[in-house]
C-alpha cells in the first residue's frame, strides 16, 4: 500500500511538472530569445527533477520532538492496564472517603468523629525522654510510603524512557536503578525518623547495639549485603549474564540485597548468596560479549585423507549461517585412536543461547558431508581370540 501510494504521487507530480513546462514554453515561445527558451526549459526540467526526487524520497522524516512524542504515547499505551488499575484504586478510595464524610455529616456525627480523630492522633506514649504520638507514627509511615512511591516512579521513568533513549545496557541500568532505590529508601527512612521526633545523634546507641548483633549472629547477612553492593558497584556480573559457579550454570535474573537469583537451563531458579558470587570462583561467559567457541570432536576411518577431512570440516562450518567468519573456523588433527583417526572442529558463534543447537547442526552436516564424500565413520571394534588347551589323553591324565 505504501509503495503504491508513492507511485501514485510520483505520477501526479510528473504530470503537474509537464503541464507547468508546457505553459511556460507556450508563453515565451513568441519573442523570447533562444537562450531564454533554453533556460526556461532547463529551469522547468530542474524543477521536475526536484519534484521527482522529493516524490521518490517518500514522506519527510518526523522531527525529533515528534519522535519523542510518539515514544511517550507508546509508553503510555504500553502501561495502560497498570495505569487504569491504579487510577481505579485511587478513585475507589476517594469515593469511599467522600461517601463517609457525607454520611457522617448527614447524621450529624462529623464533628464528634473529627474531635475523636484529633484526640487519637494526639495520644502519646512517653518513656523517659522519649515521647511518641500516634500522629508521629502515622507521619513516619506516610514518609516511608512517599519515599517508596518516589523511588518506584523514578525507576519507572528511567527504565521505560531514559535508559532506552540513552542506550544504557540492561546490567548497568539494573545497577543504577537498584542503587537509586536503596538511596531514596535510606533517605526516606532518615526523614521518617526526623518526622518521628527522634534525635539522630542518639542513633549511635542503636548502631552500637547493631554492631553487637552483627558480632553474635548477623555476620553472614551483613557479608551478603556488602557483597551485593560490591556486585552493583564493581559490576563483574550483570543481570542477564550467563555464569558458572561450581556445578551451577544459568542466567542471572536478579541481584538482590542479600542474594541473587540464577535461572538454570533446566528451568530451576537457584537462590545464591551474594558472598558466594564475590568470594568463590565464578565463570562469566558473557561479561564482555556473547560469543562462544564450539568444540566438536570427530572420528573418521583410517582410510580418510587427513587434509581432505580438515578442508571438509572447515567448509561445513563456514556454510553455517550462525558461525562467525572471524575468527575463522579451524579443524585440527588431534591423534590416532583405537579404531579411528581423530579430528576436532573449532568454530565461534555469537548466538550464545543456541550454541548447543548449532553444535548439533554442525555434527549432522559433517555426517552428511562425509557420507557424500565416501568417508566412513568407524565404530569401536574388538577382536577376540579363544585359546584352547591341548586335548587330554584317553586315560584323563595330562601328558607329562
């Protein structure tokens, strides 16, 4: 449809240009010098070529501001169900509040209930120099809730609008969002303590008690927390990386405060303490790129010429669409086996998630190429010889 529309516009513009050219030539045909006629013809032809160029180029590219508006519109449409749910929840609570106030006012209980609420909020609990009221506790909770909403809103804006436009990778974006979340929640907690009326200088006592608790039983928890911060700051492991730690191999799904979640290729989600990822030896297969080398051993008959076999293996690897051209595939003659001569094909691919499937496809293609070339694939063979004792004499006694 788009191509046909462009073609129709092109035809209309050509016809309009031809009409303009004909009118100008007729108007200046009488009395116009030959050079002027030639100039008019060239001007008209130049205009026609410009018209043709604009028509063939298609519609003009949208302005950057227009692209930004379209991106924001797509963002709103993508989050429409969540926004509708939140708006519905707010409207429901607002309606309940309005209905309650109107009902209390109608029965004449709004004034007494208001006084009762003020008395409840003013109720205090005093313990020595510490005095906390219900209003302070409510303000503390509201402060924490506001900090949580602010953190969620900022992270949502960054992940849905800022990071995609800037081009931040998924691992770095997750680390930045996590650090920002921890920072805003910490500031919200401190602001809540200030609203609660606690003197922040007296928190040293709580810090001392916390240190004693760490000494008795929270060492591993604090170790995992600090290790999580190291993972977020140093970023040796990103969300989405494929790692191998001991007998565990899988994809990192989340890096939390205490532990990280690794999803194995079998579908299981393993909770790994952050300290283990920092202190133990961890293999990150996709830290710098998602390339993977495929090693495929091949055994062929002793009658197969080795040079021809290596050329065949490299040709099969180069023909596969997911095998990289650089580094080029290489075949090696690795040794002499019991019933076969052994080779190994090494090829690189950038499809890390599909490397095992690519390995299987290469093995199948090598088998087909070997059959087509008349090269046999041997199987293990064993030769068994039975040794018989000499026959016994008729009397049954062995010969001397």
